[in-house]
C-alpha cells in the first residue's frame, strides 16, 4: 500500500514500514491550487525513517499538491528498490506554495528505473493530461522549492542520477539545494537547468 500525508498534517512519524504500490509510496501533499491557499496551516514536522519501498512510482515524494506549503521534514535510513524514481519533489504552475527545510539522509537506492533524485516544476504536463485547469496569472500561483539537503545518498543503478527542472524562465523557483557525501551509478549525466545547487563529494 502507499502512505499519503495530506492537508495540514503536523508532527507525524512514519517508521519501520514496508511499501509496495502502483503509485508513489511515501507521498507528502498539502492542498491543491488557489483554494488550498485560503488556509494557513502547512504540512510540517514530519519524521520518516527506517522504511523500505519495493517498486512503485516513487520512494519518497512531495507534491504535486503542495499549495499550503510543506516544511521541516527529515527522512533517513530508508531503502528504495526498483521504484520508477527514488526521491521526487514535483509541482507545477498554478499550485503555488513553498517546499522548504527538507533533509534527506542515509538512503540506499537499488535499480531505479528513472531518476535517483528529481526536483521538477514540469509536472504541468501530467496535470494537463488529466484535464486539470492550470492557473497561470498571479505571482502566488508560482511554487518554490528551497533549502533542501541530501547527504549519504547511495544509488546503485538509475537511468539519471540527479535531474532538476525549475519553472521555465524562472530558475529562482528552485534554490539552495545541497547534495553531499553521496554516490550515484547512472547511465546518463545529471540534468541541472540553471539552478543554485551544491554538489560535494
């Protein structure tokens, strides 16, 4: 099964669990689009540790519904095996909101089909395929990812190690990303599009 944390959840711990699902396994959400932004409480203070994900779309995922903000999350000591993506943070124009203060550490990934790590603002294509109307008129419709740190990420096999896609023409929508003390075995080079990212050996 999957674990989906939705809409103004505070002080949640997920641990010692095994997931095998046809969707994202551990997925954090916080309301969708302008309607969600009429509420103030974010999804915050989550501790996720000592979990195993076998197959599924993503191991640990935030979004794309993040309009009420997602903040202060620690993910550690998890294994993702055979998932489509290992770590994914996804959003799109129209969502708005901020994902910030995320720490992900001591993660083992094996045989990832796509990206080991992907941060993308291009999820709009998936939304359009679902016939969802996308608002693109106001500054508050723009989502942001910032202050995200990953360390001791060990990925044994992926198509692409790290892919980071900010909003087209707005590289500031993804900022202050650090990946350090990590190892990726991947078929393709990293895809990083003009983003302030620090990758340390």
